[in-house]
């Protein structure tokens, strides 16, 4: 159990760690029936033109993802894009997707 009961002085500690949910599936190579972000919809969407834009200097190490989304189905719909990345750290264990 991730909760350590009964706690101390009214404080309950949650210690499950990083590898929960889809992160556990990725670490153990388990293919879920409906993976995170699967999206059940009555229409289809197409992503195109993916571009990764790096930050300007060492003080701005952020990378921005830019892309186009088009509804290519026969019905109206809305899409919420999600983006995952992998940190290349060999010092600390990290999830495959963050």
C-alpha cells in the first residue's frame, strides 16, 4: 500500500514513488488496453508539421513543441494534445515519459 498508516502526528505520508500508472506500464513493458491519451472520439484528428524549437541560450534551456492539428473526420470534435519527453539523466532513475 502506498500510504504508510497510521501516520505520525496526524500526517499521512504517500510514498508510492515515480513509477505509477502509465509510468509503471512503460518500465515493465506492459501494453494497457487504453493507454494514456488514447482518446475515444467520433471523429479523427491529424497532427503535422512537428517542430522542436530550442531555447535561446543556457539561461533558457526550454524546448517548445509546435505543430498543426486538423479535424480530418466527418463530425465536429475537439482535441487536447499531449506531449511527453524523456530526460537523458543517467544519475537518477526517471520515468520513460514525463
